[in-house]
């Protein structure tokens, strides 16, 4: 299985967004600020090992690792699929 990750960065002063895509050939992805994370987010509101995203078939599960509260689109985490 693979995760396709798209990061979008807004340019200061306008001029369009910078879009980068990458593919991780894993069943599970660790998200956070830490150097050991598969997807690093440089924001102090994000824990070093914030969450784990796991895909099994068509089902995706987002679960907190070090985060106390974890929401997706403003809702508590749950499985999608």
C-alpha cells in the first residue's frame, strides 16, 4: 500500500502556491515534528510524534500517539472508509 502526500505552501507576497507530492510505500505513516516521522510538520502545536495514519484495504485510521486531543476537520478522530 502507498500513501500519496501533497504539501501546499503559500508563497509570501502572492504568486501562487508551491505544491509538492510524494508517495510513501507503507501501511502506516507517523506524523509529527520529530526527525523520525514519515511526515514532518514544522508547527509547535504538533507533538514530536503526533499521530499515526494506518490504511487497511479501503479503511483509514487516524490515532493519536503523543497528542492528547486529535481532530480531523474539527471532529475527534475516527476511521474512514
